[in-house]
């Protein structure tokens, strides 16, 4: 049975909101230009360094470290979460248990983007117990945090979905990131376009290392540094020694950046990058891994590279819309339990037949879609059914249908036909759009 209360006004308001989101455009036969991709913003080094100062203060107030199972770790999680909550992220703290102690991952989703194409950036937030872990891995944690905050400041609307992660207990064997990927259903894993890992990106005697994994991610980072005139090398100081390995193990494309740990910089690398022929990070896993253990230039460049990669990898649509678009946005009211009505779209200037993938964007406001039969009628009268009284009491049909119309001549008067077949609820055709590739 139908809903008895007419809710047309509410439904119309909801649909207007959708239309503003870009569902309806202007009528016309001109091919559309691909919209320009937004450029990543510069990440302010001062903001990244402030996060490091805050993480240092958390360690200092909690026995000098931010290690798994210690109070400094949970305080670090709460600190990052509060920053993200304040700017509109959807955050989740994920608990796991390791060696009888509770561990935490923080997951933050930026609302919007294609949920079937997820680009994720992450960093481990835990330190070893011997120190504050400011380069390892306050640096990656702060860089990823500031990139996430830059997404919010820019009001960025990527075409892919952006997610961020801060991992617990990396130092005990990638424990948190393994837990995260293991609890993801296979279908969720398949939605990842890529995972970007940042573990140690401000080493005091830095090198510029790019992970040699997914070629697209790798090229994105290499191109960025090439643009700065900074040479890079492939990361070789222990592949699989950070959280990207957890993602790679389940088939997710990965990449990342690294400025070096305990390995010694060669003289050739000193020639290339400056610094000294000593360890990239002489305080690696030591008590001197404090805010003094950071090279600002490396931290700045790598933080900018995080933003560049996020924007580049999430912004591009696979195929920019280049088709010819025809539409009718006039409202046509659909009489309750009455005759069929139509909205006509005149197609001109398209040679030959319609495609096998004719895109039909249907926009119908109605308070009970289960009443409706909706068809596309070709110029010669052939009927293609799009919707046949399914969906029950749901409001509105706002959907793109793909019709195999290859046996139809493209040019002519196409019609969207709608009929309401049960009494009580009513509505109207708000718009119909045909896209020829
Ligand atoms: N994750 C390691 C640690 O925290 C550091 C490390 C060593 C590393 N080799 C690496 C990180 C290579 C990334 C890539 O101890
Ligand atoms: Zn680390
Ligand atoms: Ca009805």
C-alpha cells in the first residue's frame, strides 16, 4: 500500500539538492570539455612541525614515548582524531589486541568521491619505547595529518574516495595495519586504487627514497621530485619493513616515501643530496629521536609530495565526459494512477545509429517509485523499459541507465515516458538527459 501523506515538497527539495550537485546541466549538442584537474596546495611546513611539537609534548608527558600499550600512544590517537573531527572527517578508532594489550588504529574518511575507488594514505603513529619517535614516525603521521587537513581547507572534491589511516603497533611487526587489512572483506579490498605509506620522512641526514611498487604511484612521486630538481632513488633499506607490506600482501597497489633509517649514506649519495657519510638517522629507535632529529627541508618536500600524490591519484576521472549531451529539463507532471506522459529530447547532428551504451539520466520526483513504469521510447517508437514498479515506497528516481540502442537511428525525437499505475502518491518528470559517447 502507498504512503498516505503527500510528501512532494520534501522530495522536490531533496532533488534540488541533487541537481545542484551536478546532475542536470545545460541543454545543448556541443561536446563537453574535460574539466581541469585541481592542483594540490602547498603544505605549510610550520603546521607539520607544530604537529611534531605536539607529539613530542605528548611523549614527554607520558614517560617519554608513544609506544603501543603505553598512555602516550592513546594520547597520540586522540590528538590526531580531534584535529580531523574538527574539520569534517568521519573518524573511527579501531581496537585490536596484541600481547594482551589494547592497540588502536585511527581511520578517517573524507566524505565524497567514488566509494568503489579508494585512495588511502597512512602512517604508523606508534614509537618504540626508547623515545618519542619524532622522525620514526611522528614525521609521516604529521605529514599525512596536514595533507588531510589541507584537503578539508581546500574543500577538495576528488573523484575517488580519500581515506587516511594511522596505525598502531607497527614497531611490533606491522600489527595494526595487518589487523586493518585482515578485517576488510575481499570486496572492500578490491575497492582500493592504492595505499600510500609514509614512515620516516624527515630524517636528519636525509635521502629521497621512493618505494618501487605500483608503477603509477611510483611515477607520481618521482615526477614530483623531478619537478623540484631533487634526485630520488628506489627505497632498498628493507622492503616490507613498514605498513605498506600489509596492503601489498592482500593485492592492494602500494607506494610511499622514505628518507632513510640506520643505513649509512654513501659518498655518492652525499654528492647527490648533501649531508654526511653517516647514518640517515643516527637517532633511529633511540631516545634522541626528538623534535631536534628532523631535517626541515626533507619534511617540507615530502609533505608537499604527499599532497601532490593524493590530488593527482584521486582527481583524475578514468574517462573525461566527451560525449554529446541532449536534455529536457522541463517539469512534466505525472497524473496519479493515470495516463502515461512524456518528456521529449530532440537529438540532432549525431551520425549513424545510437550507441550500445546510450546513457539515459532520469530524474523523476515521486513519493512512491513502486507506482511507476518508466520507458525510453526511440524515435521510431521502439520501447526500452527502464523501471517497472520496483523500489516500493522509496522516493524519486535519480539514476543513469545504460541502454543498448544500437539498432536505432540516433537523430530524432526520443521520449522518456512515465506512467503512475497506483493511486495516492504522485510526482513529476524533472529532467531527462541522453549522452552519446
Ligand atoms: N618501519 C621501520 C621502523 O619503524 C623503519 C624502516 C626501515 C623503513 N626500513 C624501512 C620504513 C623502509 C620504510 C621503508 O623501524
Ligand atoms: Zn617506523
Ligand atoms: Ca500513485
